[in-house]
C-alpha cells in the first residue's frame, strides 16, 4: 500500500477531525463547571482552520507543514476537551 499524497492526507485528516471532535456541543456544556483550558476557544479555532482547508483543498495543495500544524491543533483541542470531560 502506498503512502497518500498531501492532498489525500489532508482530506482524510479533515474527515477524522469532523468525526472525533464534537463541534456541536452547546455552550452551556462547554463552559459549565471547572475549566482547564478554554474548550470554546479551541473548538472555534479548530473549526475555523478545518473549514479553511475544506474550502481550499482543491485550490491550494497543502504542505507537510500544513498537515502537521492542523494535526497539532486537533490534538491540543482533543486534550483540552478530554481534560474538561467533554469527550
């Protein structure tokens, strides 16, 4: 099996992010109780970045750096959501 190119890898990563990260949580759930890192801000940032790449994927070829940056942002967001018991 061959490795995917950057375009295919970005497409796969975007699908995985949309499946694993709960972007549709109500604000009362996100901001209720003890907070360890701002889940709301991280969700907004990741949603903005993912939406950007979803709209640009056919017009701009992502680089390995773009893939790595999106991966790190998604991982940080997931960790904060996990710490706040939202996933």
